[in-house]
C-alpha cells in the first residue's frame, strides 16, 4: 500500500502568491494513497528538509512528492534528504509548481487547479517508482591517445605526468604530425622542430607511456571505463628491439627517388626510410609498395648492409589488444587537394605549391635546407604571390568554413621570405585578414608595415605560365582594378580538411562527426572536448581547424577530463537506463537500429546443453544514456526505461 | 452558456530542451495561458503514440509534443525518431477519426522561453476553437454498445 508524502512549498511568496497552498494541501490530502500533505514556507531550507525527513520516518512513507520549484533546481537536494531519512532517493519526485505554474499564471483559481493537477500526476507517478540504485562501473586506469601530433603528445604527456598509464598510437612511422613539418611558428617565429622534438623524445621515453608507431586502431568495443581496443601494428620489416637507428640501410638502399610524404613531394626518400632526421623512434621502416625486393623478389641490400641483422622481410602485421579506460582522439587533419582549382594550375605548374610545401622549403631541415628555391629549376624566386582562401570559405569548389590558420601562416610565409630573400617581393591576395589570437594582429601588422609585404584585397582568377614566370591575374577590390603580376612562384593557402578516412574512423570508434568529417563535440560551448560518446575525448584539428596553441589547450583539457575519470576506482551514474524483458523479447532488433549509442547487443539464450533457444536484445547499462528511444521502438513492449517506465508515464497522464 | 471553454492540453516534452525552455519562461516571469500540463520525459524519442492516445482518451482536448531543434538533441537523434514516428502516427490518427490538429508538434530550445510562452497561448487558442474533444468517448460508447445485427 502506497503511503505518499506530499510537501507543498510556498517558496517564500513565489508560489503562495498565485497558488493557494493551504487549499492545495487539503485537496491533495484527499487523493488516494496520500498519507501526508502539508505546506511550508521553504522546504529547501534546513528546517524544511528536516520536516520531510521526520515525516518519512514517522509515517513510514513509501514515496515523496515535493511540489516546489523545477526539478532542475532542487531534485538533487530533496533526493538527498530522502536518502538521509532511509528512503530510496529515486522514490522522490518533484512537482514543478513554480516555474511552470505560479510564475507564469495570473489567475489564482486556475493556477491552484493546475498546481493540483501537476501534483496529483506526480503522486500517481511516484506510486509506481522503483527503488533504483546508482550504477557502478569499474574504471580501467589506462588511457589511449590516438594520433601522435602535437595534440596527442600533449594529452599523453599530461596524463602520464599525472601518474596514469597511456598508450600512444601513431599511424606514421614517427611521432610529430604536421607540426614537425613546419618551419617556424607564428606569432613568435619559434622553430617548430626545436619546440616539438624535445616533447616527442619525452613522450617516447616516459615510463608511463607505451608508444606504438606505425600502428592503427582497428576496433573499439565496450564503454566508458571499459574499452577493448584492437590495434594493428603494421609490419615495419625492421626489428624495433635490435635496430640502433644507424641509418646504414637507408644510405645503401638503391631506391632513392621516392617522393617523400613528409616533404610533401618536394624532397625524396629511400624505400627504407625514416620520415625525417629527428624521427621518434628514429628507426626506419620499409615501404612495401616501393621496395625493390617486394616488387621483384630480389635486392635485400639493406638486409646485407645491416650489421646487427635487424631487417626481417618475413615480418607480418600484428594485432594487439588493449584494455582502456578513456580515449583521446587526436587524429589531426589533411590539406585539401588543390587540383580542384584548375585555374591556379596546382599539379600542372611545378612552381604553384601549397602552404605546407612552402613550410618544407623554409624549414632548415627541409629538402633545400631552408633556402627558398623554386621546385622547377631550383632558382631563388624574386617575386612570390600568395593566394589566401584557396579552398576555405568557398562553397563552390572548396569548403564553406574558415580554416582559421591560413591568414597567419601566409603572413608568416611572407615574413620568412622577406627575411631570407632580401630583394624579394611578395604579394598576398586575401579576402579578409582574420588575425584573432594573442599577438596575432600585431604579427600581421608587422608583416605589412615592417616587411613591406603588399596585401591585395581580392581573388585571383587565373594563373598561367609565360616564359619562366607565372602570370597571376587577380583583382584589387580596394582600388577597383584588375591586376596582373609576373611571379616566380605561387603559394596557395590550402584549406584544412579532415583526414580522408575520418568518417570511417569515427564509425569504427563510435563517435559523431559533422558534414565535413570533423568529429563532433558533445556541446560546442559547454562540453567542447568531450565527444558524443562517454569516455572518448577530442583534441586538436580532428574536431575543427585550429592553430597550435588551441590544439595544445584542447589536448590538456582532454587530459584533465581523462584524469578526472581516473580519479576514482569506479564510476557512479544515474540509473536511468533501459532494460529488456528477455522472456518477451522477440529479437526484432528495432531497438538496435534506434539506439544512438550502440548500447544494445544481441545476446544468445542457451539451454543447459548449450543449444540456442533464442536471441534477444540486451542493454549495456554502461553505454545506455537513458533517452528511451528504444523503448518506444519496442514492438513487444519488452524494453522499459528506469525512472520513466510505461507504467509511470501512463499513471502520470491519468493523474492529470 | 457564454462561459469560455478552457481546454485541457497535455504536453510531452523532453527534459533537455523544452522543459528547460518552460523553466526559462518561468524564471523570466512570462505570463501564458494555464491550460497546458507538462509531462517530462528524457527525450522526445521516448514518446510513444500510446501516450498521446491515452491523454486524449483520458479527457485531454489537445496534445503537444515538443523537443530539441533538429540537430540539437541531447541524445543525438531522439527527436528525429520522434518526428518520423509522428509523421506516420498523424496519418493513423486521421484514419481513426481523431483530427490531427489536436496534436501539435514543435521544437523549443532551452533558450526559447518566449517562444514557449507564445506557443502555450497559441495552442490554447487553437484547441479552444476546435472545442472540447469528445469524439473519443463517443467512439467508446459506440464500440461498447451491443451489436445490432
């Protein structure tokens, strides 16, 4: 027999001014199942809470309804009070008669009537509430960081320095990501490698970090605190244990004319290679696609040149399985393929290059050792045209968004060029200069005022070759005149786009992505580093275009989220989750399709001899977020949602 | 008989957007018609067509379903499920003889307290124009009457 206590709060005069609380208490007292119905000035205050606790103890109440403010305000307060009086906290419900009634209505009679309806409906609901227990989920204190660029390194180091284990997975043979390719970084002109490589080494040598390079995450199962991750270790054909990184094999390799990915095609590498001189780990891999032995079955010169027999052509891809508690995704970006701009001639004229290629030219460790030289004839260009927004903010051929960093790196390129080639002249075609960031506007002003770079506001319509020059036709909209510039080199500020396999990867690990393939955060403003899946966090440009400071900030934020998760042995969460009645489940899998969290699995029911009786749906409470979409989908009424059961809601409707 | 008809309307709302929007209307002290009773659910995806029927059966003159704007669902796409379900259910409702104008569907975010108040007024007016909903009970009487063949 239900014994419900109803506590009607005046909230000072906030409620009592429009709702006749005395009359309401008297009306509700007559409702079947109501044992106590009282009103009081402030139930949220200590004496109010004490009176609720006293009533629970004295009347052995089975449920409590507090008719007061919004449950978003004080549900936790009153549930805690109930728990202190020995009543299961989930046997307490709030009837919202302030925000939804007294504050918004003027007629006292109608407001009182509405308040009675709201309260009665909650009484009917609470009669059917179940004593729920918070769900405890164990936490594996080991983080997985996917991507070894600056964001991934930062997140891994932050987590590891706090004393937690980290597995850092990078699919290239070396850590570093795009930042390792850069020459100097805006706005301070710090040498990119000088600030990054020490961190790469630190990550590789950290006792708490297990570094897996040339490896890819192939599957993620499980849920927050309990992920099972499978990683493919691609065959390097070089034994990591014994290789000393002497580089003899690289010098002996007969295949040396392979276009280097790290140098964006401007430099060359061998078939056995490390991406760059400061690679971490500094141990080579054999590129199966270009290796003479793998193509012709003959060669093995590298193997013979290796004095410690570290090269093994029989090596196979290996798979390792990891138990992980939290994941940081820092998979980075790619630059857009500028071949879409036929009028700029990228790919057709060798001296039309991308910003990233320019970085390699300007880098002291790049193919030209920091000299700005044209790819076509190796001569120093005396006139460079930079084209901004070559892809960004262009819905017709490129992407609609702003890539955020191009204004800054173009200004930096022009500045570096003027420092390296003193008699050089550079022109920048721009749409707007977006230099929002600490020290950024000052930097672009310096480029214009001190280094005399000419900024032309307008777009370029065509680039064509004439003798050894590239003719650039554009418009200066501020002068209102067309311009033609005879340039030696053209640099395109290419758009930042998601990794080509970003969407596929997002599906593999179960996170949401936007129309472009950038991963979606749980809330753009308030939960910017959490993905839509609990326990998976985002860092860096895989979420949206970012510069280095932003990527690093987000990585540290993700790390702090991971550490907060690891601060406890177990996770406690609201028990508002779906559950299935396996006896009636027909196994139609409608719920599996409906679930946004992949929380519903197929489960085999076996008899004693192990014979399959039937297959039913089974809800994983660790993954379930409690939206209830599956419950409505269920054709056999087998699924139900704790806290919002069919019975409770029907009762609520009947009570109105 | 000049008394104004005060309809009773049941609203099924999600807790993350519309319920919060209704709270905002409250904290902003916006005044609106007192005819709507709110049933809070985690997500509009939880709303079963049966809830709507039950509300109409138990004397509601109108029903409102309201959740997060498309793309804003806290549970990523519960509101899309709700919308699809409603598209199908609306046809079924018409088929059973219940005018679908009695059931409204809307999106109200947690920031749209004003929109919530406006909607409360407009839905009350609309349902008031439609008059009391008694077809359902008439229908019950009909089916419960002894067969005459």
